[in-house]
């Protein structure tokens, strides 16, 4: 019997993501229980079996819903039924010291837990179930917030979770070329029971409003294929953004703790503003609250300095120019 196209496209993405692994390598699949992650898990188990890989299905329980423990347990049972070599349920506590918001805080806790568990399991790869639709939503949210090319570039296909894990562990998103409709259909065709997160229907979340209202209107007014076009735009922007980020980081590391304004002024805008952002984050600025306006104000200390006393940054933090040097200090101190 011919393989259903939806199942085939999911397996194709997973196959490519696992292509560089060796037999007996361990793969962790992050599974929430929804159709995207369950389709991913099914494909990873199928492809992993062919390559003699050890596939672990891991579910993170954020304890943000009353029945979260029951959902996690049911998901683990379904993963075992699909043939996962092992299942794991990881309970986490979601704190938000950096005021990233509930989604951001949960994401940070989830990734940290998955990284820790993957290291414990000796895994080389953690697979994430984000789809092309998720990528399109990310691009639209970035555009709406005026967050610049870094947000428009969307989610990366592969990344090291921390600097310390670089080269040892990567997070990968095999389904960024796969639609959400395909993951839902793949689960239906394979008879996989899934869980529907009520948060995905809550219009209180901006991402839900984009999914339920904005994207359908764009499809209606501009024609089908908007999600694909936005995801393709993300791929194109990401290549340029990552190159500029790499150049800026290399230059920043050679400047020292006190940034010389005269040297910074010689860089092109795209590199100079990136260096200033990196320096602010390294000094303790809150990433979720460091805006374009903050970075432009920082840049004013370099390109438009008229004796400004300091620039306030989320942290709380201050950027101060003294002579030719730009330095960062806690906001409570007296510059």
C-alpha cells in the first residue's frame, strides 16, 4: 500500500535531520502530546529503527494546567505504544526572573530541562516539532513588534542549546518545511491519539490570534501559500543575519570590557549596533525587554554623543560614556 503523502513528508524531514548520526546514537524527541510532536515522534521512531538509533520520547510537564501530570503520563504511554526505546516525563518549575512572559519563561524552562536530560541520556540530538506554520507565525509576530531581522529570520533549523554544549548536542527542527495540516493528517492516518492544548485556542495569546485570525485573512486577501512564503522569507533573511551576527561577535570579543567609541564609530551600522546589543546583554540587560529603541539610544553614545549622562537599559542597567569609553553599570549606582 502506498505511503500517505502526509506521513511521507514528515518522515522525509526527520530522515534528513538524522542523516549524520551513527548507529547506536541516542535521539531525544520533545513531545507535548499534540499532533506536531506526535507525528514527529512516530517518524523518528520509524526512521531511527532503520538506522539502529536509540529514540527517547521526552515530555516536559510545566505544571501550568491542572491535568498536566495526567497529560504527560498519557503521552508517555502513547510513545511507548509507538515503539519508543524509552520514555521520560520531566517536571519543571516555571519562573520568570527576566520578565520574559509566561510563554518565554515556559520555553526557557523546557529547553533547559531537555538539555539536561539529553546530556544525562548521552543524546547527540534533541528533535523539536515546530512546523512551517509555526515559522510563519514567528515571522509575522516579529514584523508586528518591529523586532528587526533577527525576529523576521524566525526559528533556526539547528542550534546548540548553550555555548558549553556546542559540538556535543544540537536541537533540530525537522518539520520547518512541513505544514501543520500534514502533521494532523499524518496522526489521523496512522491512528495516533493526540492531545489538544487548550492554550492553542486562547485568544489571549498573540500567537493564537495570528493563527486563528491574521493568517486566514492574509490567505483570503492575498491568496494561498502565505505560510510557505513567510517561512521562505525567514530562510533568506536568516542566512544574512547569522553572517552579520558572527562578524559582530568576533569584533566585539576583540574590543575589551570598556568599548572604545572611536573604534565603534568606524564600523558599519549593522555591525556596530549588533556589538552594542551583545555588550548590553553580556552586562546583564534583559533580552526580552532590550528593544530596538534601546539599541539606537546606545548607538547615540557613539554616533551622536552630546554629553548624555547615561542610557537606561532593562536590567536595571546603565550605559555610560566617559571620554572615549562606553561602559555598563548597575542602574542604582551613581555614574
